[in-house]
C-alpha cells in the first residue's frame, strides 16, 4: 500500500502543485491584500486560456486533443497572469491569456529532440501588458514582505521545482540575485541597519519568489542541459540587475527573461539534450 501511494505521488503531474499554490496565493492576495482585481477579470482570464488551448488542440488535430494535460498549463498560466497583471478594463486579461496560450503553438523552435515553445506564457503576457497594452500594468510588489508568505513560496515552490528537476535554475537565480543586491547596497555604503532590512525586502518579496519558482524554472522554456540552465539563470539575474539598478528601468526580471528566452533554442542546439516531458511519453505540445 505504501509503495503504491509513493508511486502515485511520484507520477502526479507537478502542475497540480503549481495550481494549488497559485490559486491559494491569488485568493490570499485578493482577500488579505486587497488586490485591484475583480472576480470577473479572473474568470474571463481562465475561460480565455482554456478556450484558446482547446481551439489549438482541436484545430490542429493533435494526438492528445482530448487529454486534460494541456489544460493544466492553461490554468497555471491564467493564474500567473491574474497575479501579475492589473487593468482598468475587462478585456485586457482575457486578451493576454489568449495571446499567451497561442504563443505556445505559434512561436516554437529548437532541435527535434527538444523543440518547444520559446516563451513562457505568463512571462509573455506580463511583458505585453507592460510594453504594448494600453490600460494594463504590472503589480509585482503588492504582496509585501511577510515572512509567512515567503516561507509558503519557498515550501511549495521548492516542491514544484524539485519534482520537475529545475531546482538548479531557481537556486542559481536566487543566489545570484541576492549577491548582486547585497553588493549594490555595500557599494552604496549602506549601514547594516537599514541595509540588511532593505536587502531582505528586495530578495524575499512575492514577485521575486514567484519569478524564481514558477517562471524562470519553466522546464519547457529553459535550456535542457543542466550546466547551461545554471549559466542561463545567472545571465538573467545579471541582465535584470543591470536593467533595473543601472539603467533605472522597471520590471527587470520580466523584461530580461522575455529577451533571454529567445536564446534558449540556440542553447538547445549547441548543447542538445532530450526535451523535458510533464508526462512521459509526451506526443504533443504541452
């Protein structure tokens, strides 16, 4: 009995844990933090993502069109969009959800062994909301710096990244980001107090942990070889630091990950390795 339960646990799709975490955190934010987000916006985002996913799966007559696996990705992406994006209208969120899910089928590259979508759907939606869409903006720091929220992020985020074998990306990014922020405060000659408190606020806020555990660690849009993934995470951390603290531009993590994602197909060609599959064997785009 115990071995059977362990086997079932190991076979459980990691996206169920992502959904559990993102849904609970969105609910916590909407109720406790008074997110400027309406239930209608969340519902429309979910429906748009699911309908777009269904349209592509059935329209392309994919082998797994009746399988629920692809819809898990749609739900995860729509919750991520709801957490990050704010808008003063009802149409921005569903439009971004449709764009995000369509990008999985329209923007694909890489060698045959690991051909996949290039852009993380939630990252694309967040970038589009900031760069292109009028009436929409990003709200990455709305959670505050509650230690309980940070621990919740670390616990479930660590569980998900461990199950999808991408803990190396999260750990490498967080280590590099923490070091760069500490060096900045040291270079600016901050005293321990308030320097340490500022560093803790910058490294442990919800947006950074969400990015580390649920965006840059996406197994479909990061390099497949481990050593290359680690270098990729360090590059994103350095690029985001330069964008945000040297060029004084907003949303460094979102912008730099969007730009760096276009390098991943080249990395997979130069250092090939079999593509990750949420469920093996996988015969369809996830």
